[in-house]
C-alpha cells in the first residue's frame, strides 16, 4: 500500500537519522529534501574541521534548516576530537572547579567550534546528578553529586552553548545519575519516590528550562513511581505531565537513541519504540548510529501505520513535527563568535589545571615508570585515547591489564624509579585495587585517577592525583602536576 505523502513527510520531520562515512550518501540527502528533520554525526563521520564543514554544507544544500546533531560534551565524550581526546575538561572537572562563569565560557568555546563546523544541535550538556559512585555510563559526564551544584553549572553550560546559536539538549530526563546499569545495554530501574526525584534529580532540569534550553533528551530508565514498568521515553506521565506540565518545558523533547536496548527491547523494535515515544510526548526521535535508508523508511511506515490504526493521534504527530521545526528554525544559523579560535586555544588546558587535586606529595617522583591500566569504555565514550603518554617528556610508560600482571613484575621493571599508576575507576575491580596496594606496600607509588573519583585511597601511596576526567586536557594537567610534561 502506498504511504500518504503528507503523513510520510510529517513522520520524517520527527526523525534524526545517521550514516556511515565522511560524506553524506545520496539517500541521506534525498531524505533531507523529503523532510527528514536531521542527522546525527558520530566519530566515524568526523575527520578534520574542513571535512566536517564540507559534510554539513552538503546536507544544507539539500535543505537549509536541516538539523545536524552531535554528542560533543567535551571531556570523555567527544566526537570532534575522538582521535586525540578533547582539549576541554568535561563536566566533572568543571563542577570540581566550581566556577559557573568558566563553565559558560568553556561551553561557548565548544559552541563556537560546532558552529564553525556547521553543526547546530549539540546533544549536551549531561545534567544528571551522579549520586551512584559506580554509575557505568554517567560518571565524569556529570557536574557532580550535589543537585544545586549541577543546576548552577547546567544552566551556565546551556547559556554558553546557545550564545553561539547552537541548540543545547539537556540530558537525560528525569535523571540517569543514580543508575548502576548502562541503558545502552539494558533498562535500568531507579526505584525511588517522586519526592526524591524532585529533590535530587530534577533541579538541574528546572535550571536549564529557566535558562532557555531549546531541547531536553529523555532517558531510557524506569522509575516505577513515575513510569510504571516502562522507560521514561515511552510514558506520558514523565514527558507530558512532569516535564511539560509541572516544569513548564515548551521546547523540543528528544529521545536518546532508540537502538539502545533500554528502549528497543522494551518496545519490541525501533519502529514500535518510535511510535510509543511519539505517543508519550517526544518530538524528535534519535534512531542511533546504525542507520540506513531502509531503517528510516521502516520507522516512517510504522509511524504512518500507527496513525491509521489509532496507536498514534495525528494531532500529536503534527505537534511533534511543529516543535522540531521550531527547533530547526532557531538553530538554522549558528554563529562563530569573533576571536573564538584564539580564545579557545589554551582555554581548556588552563581549566583542566584548575581541576586537578593532589593528595600527598609528588616531590619525590622524578623519572618514574608510568603504568597505565587498561580500562573499559562505555558506548557513550567510545574508543578515545586517554592517559599521560601524549604529554610525557621521554618518561617510560607501559600499559598493563591489572589481572594479568603482578606487583613484582612492575617493581622489577621500575627498579629504583618510582611508579606512577594511571587509571580510570581504579577502585572498581578487586584485581586493580590489590595490584596497586601491593605495589605501594613495597615501592614509591603515585596514583592518577582519571575517572569518577571514589572514596578509596590505596594504603601506602605517596600521592593520589584526581583529574575528574580523561580528556587530552585532563591528561596534560596531570602530567604537569607530576612534573612530567615534555
């Protein structure tokens, strides 16, 4: 059966697709011409700045107001700098510094880089309050564990980013900071009363709404008191009643990627997930990274079918398309602030230096052996280089898997030299804690923690250095604090 052209265009106007490669395929440009709201860029789409500008220019030649989105949070989640690591510290470092004016300035610099590349929708900032120390997906993406602190910095980040004409997208509503499960992999549950959400998780969303955030992203998390057995992305009480009704948000509601298991498996596929999200009150549906023309057409057909069989009211679809259009109109002309490149040159590195915290003494750690501990990465972070190696002044570094080495082996390799152990979330694995503590019991050891800081400190360590992130800027700041910069 042929699809009604008007309904097809409405459905397309609610979708953010993606593609592989460093230039848009013909199908992507054709769908933009047909009404596709926009496309999300991932690391695989990003080479150098000129290439990205050409890519976005090609998309705009298909339709000038197309949304071009990216996950550019700075810190550990970067797409523009995925090959080297970000030159900016992330939210945890900015929160630790405690200067909202600096946060505003950093996000304005990020916005300037995005604007120069032709990107007009940043899927940032993450405004989750990271109250779970071992949160596997938020962590250093958060401004902190205190709701008031996160709210101040979240508002500043939105103001800075949007001062460049790049739309902000505050995420992940109603708050992903208390989870111990990554929603890319499963559906997390936050089983707390609504009063706890209002006191702990929601103040940053109130702050970004007051600051004029153009969009808010939903979380694929289940909060039984609010969402029942479904993720927030699929529930009107979360999106219509709480976000729009109680908190007064009038901008565009985006979904997190519908290919994530927290959404896709809960709905029985990306097509049904799209319908359920729209019916609940979402306006712009992020399909994910693995997208082709066939998937887009499948989702469009599912939406059109849902309008026909009553699962989705046409007026709700029209409302979603209108809100997405308003977002696109606002973000149609991102602007590069005068002198932005010059101001940004050392801005992130200077900020990262302010975030470093040193406990103990680094005075007797000259000419160390640097031991980098192999660490897993979340899907949100991807494989981005991290650590001290790009900044070392000839210092020897080895990379080890904690469970596959021994303190004796490392001590033998170091000889009389001290050892600097560099890791992310060093406290989380027993094998890692045991390795570090056993080494510190017999050798001069300093630890550099580049993940979310915990309360654990290894007995016997000479120093414990916390960077609040693993960006290129954080790594340089740690190397400087240890006197190891080339």
